[in-house]
C-alpha cells in the first residue's frame, strides 16, 4: 500500500476549476476545490455519476494526494507554493497501532549491508526509514520528549521476533541474534515508525566482542534525542541525519567514528583495532542522557587504543569504572550528572574528557 510522504501533510491548495460536459440533455458541472471533486447536476442529468469517473476518484483517494508535478485527468493547476520536500528516502508510516501484526519483510537475500569500518549501514532500498506521523516538531513535547512515550508505542516481541528472523533472511544475516538488534533506523525516540518494515532492519553489532545488543548507534540515538528535546536541533534534521548515514551522524553529533578509535588500525585477523607502533595512549569520550527514566543518568562512551584496561568516568560527585574490551571500547553509566557538567575519563595511562 502506498505510504504518505512528509510532503503530503501540507498539499498546496489548487485554484477552483469548473469543467462542463454535455451529457444528453444535461450538463454536469465539476467544481474541483482543494483536490476534491464535487458534481452539481442540472435538470435532465442522469441520477448516478459515471462509473469510470467514480473509479478514477477512488483511485486518486487511494493514492493520497498527487505531487505538484503529477498530471491528473482533471488538469487541476495550483498557484500555491510547492510543499516542503521530505527528507531524502524517508516516508511516513502508519504510526502507532492499538494492535500490531507481523509485517512481511523484503524477500530473502534481497537486502545488502554496507560497512564503514565495523559499523553496518542498511540497504536504502529495503530500509530507507519511515516516520511516525504523530511526531512533528510541534508535538515533541507530548511525544518523544515525554518520559515513557517510546515504550508506550513499541510493538510486542510476539510481533518483532518473527519479523526479526525474516529481516535477517532478507539481509542474509547469519550471526548471533543475542548481539544483533532488530533496529528502528529512525528510532522511536526520534519519531520513527514503530512497525513499518521500511524502518526496521537486523543491525549487526559494531563491537565484535559484544555480549548484548547494545551498540554505538544507541549512543547516537540518545544524543540526538537530547539535542532535539533541548531545542538545539530540528527534529527533521536529526531524522534525516540518522536515516541517511548513522555513522556520519555519529561523527557529527557524538565524536570519533564509533568502531575505529583514533590512532588505531584494524587487525585483518580479528577486526579489532590495534595501537599504531609508537603511538601514545589516547582516548575519546562522549556523553548522552541514558533516557532510562532517571534524570541525571548519562552514558559515557569511551573509545581508546588501550584494550583490556580499566576505564574510569568521573563527574563532580560520582565515579564509575569498567574494563575496555579488546578494541579499547567501553560504555559507563554515570548517575546524578548535570547538563553541561565536565566528565573526566582515564583509560590505563590515557586520559580525556567530555561534557554532559
């Protein structure tokens, strides 16, 4: 079924055109106002509208609104300004449903990942991204910026698990489901559609040593939600950035490319970054609200060239530690952190800092 695009939300208002057709002894006058066809019958006209015309009208309705450049059978012109163009590739999905059903996925083997380093990107033909029409710039306060909204519209596992298996077949994914996320390309917290197949894909984990589905894209999602809800970034800008290339968006809004730390190379045998010969200990860090329902909780994402080393993240009143994995990556949860507060990080002999 065709989907609404963002540009369909505010179609231009056409001028009124009146077309007269003589049928026998009568004339049907058609008044086309705002894309709706009204038939006014003069005396002597047949009592029913021509079947072909009715079918044409129904077809036009099923296709929602034609674009400004589409030539229709009624040749309606418009003097209004062209509608705002939608973000590239994005479309509107059906939105939250009272009851979700398992949606068909693309055919097996028809979708293909691309990678930047270890970071997977979806096939834009299969997963261009789809938006929740309830979420607009004017409604973010009652939707994505309201605690609990994403959970309230999330489909149940009884629906997403069979979809995930079918999506894995579409992408020819054969890895572990324990570390691969059935991911909303445009996340729910940025107004992504909950169950449109165009917005869902099996995202292989960019951390080769992962034991859960947590991945770098999750950090970006939290960061963009924070920027949108604080008024620092327009919703549409965030949606297009993450849908078009989430790895590039990570570099723009979080920092270093997530799976390849600075001053490192990738080992051909393991895929794990290794320190460059003679390079000093280094790290980079970024912080984003955890969005776990507790104000002040922040995830601190750390990339370093210090694998299997103790990493510590500290703010003014809190300090937590964890070990980096074999790629020098770790994510630490800090509590009771204030926006703008400095967070200092140490990884082995290296150090870096970021702000909440």
